[in-house]
């Protein structure tokens, strides 16, 4: 029996046909749940996660703020980890979510901290 894919999953598959991460320009993948947001830098050639950050990390979870503000901090934290690894560029993968709200805040936080995409 075939699995019914949600609208977001179909959009995500369509996006993933076009973009993939390399060691020099990894894919910044975003996952948004109702309460948290997660981001990873992924090298698709090897299938490795190079860096990751989430709103459940101790330093971000300890701060008081809205979910959108925490998304911005997640973007900044991920960009700092990427710059420490020598990664300055990435490909943004919004995973089928609209580029709006928390996803947009995460992208802006990563850009503000020096990541280019």
C-alpha cells in the first residue's frame, strides 16, 4: 500500500531533486516542529552532518524569547559552528516550509553571523 505524502513532503522532494550539499558548500536543512526548530549542515556526497543546532540546545533553551527569536539564535549558532569548521557558503533547504516566520528568521540569523547562501 502506498503512503500518502503530505503537501510539505511533496514540495520537499521537488526541492531535493535540484539541490544537494557538497563538502565545500553543504546543504542547510531546516526542520520545524510545533515547539522547536532544528538546522543541520549536510554533506550529501558522503551523507554526513557537518554541524547542527536546535532550539533545544542548552544555551538557546535557557534564553527567554518567542519561537521566532529562538529560530534567529539557532541560525546564528549554526553559522558560528560552520565558520569554526571553515565553511562560509551553503545551500538553503527550507524542507517544503514556506520561507516565512521561523524559517525566515533562522536564515536571517545565519546570514547575520556570516554564512552566505
